[in-house]
C-alpha cells in the first residue's frame, strides 16, 4: 500500500476545526455530513491554544480513521491510519 499522506496549508482566516474537517474529508472521500463530530474526538480549543503558543509546536490526534498532525498552526498533515489485517 502506498503512502496516502497529504499536506494542507492552514487558512488563518478560518477556525482550525474547519480546516481539519475539510482536510480529512478530502483525504477520506467522505462528505462532511458522513464524518463524526470532531468535538467527540479531540478538544480543538486545546489544540488551537497549543499550536498558537509558539513556533515548533506539533500536535497530533486520530480522527475518523486518520492521523491528523497540526504543525506550527500553519500546516495540516493527514494520513489514513494503518490497518493490520
């Protein structure tokens, strides 16, 4: 299986939660309405506070079968979780 990791630039004009959901939607192929509510997975206020606290901050979490990494509040990296079968 090839690497399906994708990187997205953050829009500083929108909430981080919007960028995360749209990035996972893009990688997964699911519509936003098909994804579980993000707030049930992670405290996005805590994530935003952490990445805005300084440079070099990286926060990662799992959401809807994907690993989401927020880097310096400027980039998102989304990749499917590895499934062992």
